């Protein structure tokens, strides 16, 4: 629980991909580099939707890569993203600044809660 004086929970940025996806494989080194430069306390994860099928649950990933941004077990963003640093960093910055409303979707919220419990 946060108080008015406490900082909000840190973000969790997760890239949902698949091992067979060539775009994902090409994007992975750049994503890992962004993760290495993340703000203190932030978590960045690479999630293979097939290898981590139980974690992903009913989230329907229609395009790769798909980015999930959560805070404190609440999904803020879930959607495809261009596999480049700029659009990812723009989304993350909006989330950091509180410029994202909670994502509307039960599956995304359930995945956010599973990630928070991990």
C-alpha cells in the first residue's frame, strides 16, 4: 500500500515474443540493452509466450513484439510495438510520468498480477 508521500510501485516492462519470430530474435539484444539501462527498481522481462504459456494465460498476442507495461500488478499498456528503442522508451516514459490510464482488459490485468507475484 502506498501513502501520499510514498513513491508509486516501480514499473514492470515485459516484451511478449516467441522464439520462432525472427523480428523478436533481432529485437532481443536492443531490448536487453534497454533493460540494462532501466530506472532503479524497474523490472524488464522477456517472455516467450509459448515457453511461458502458463504465465501468459489467456492474453491473446496477435503481433510481435507485444509490450506489456505494469505497475503494482495493474496493466497500463498491452499492445504491439515497433521493435525499436524510441517507441518503447516513449511508452515507458509516459508510464513513468503517470500518463497512462489502467489498461482495460481482464486478461492483461490477470497477467500483470501474475508478474507482480513472481
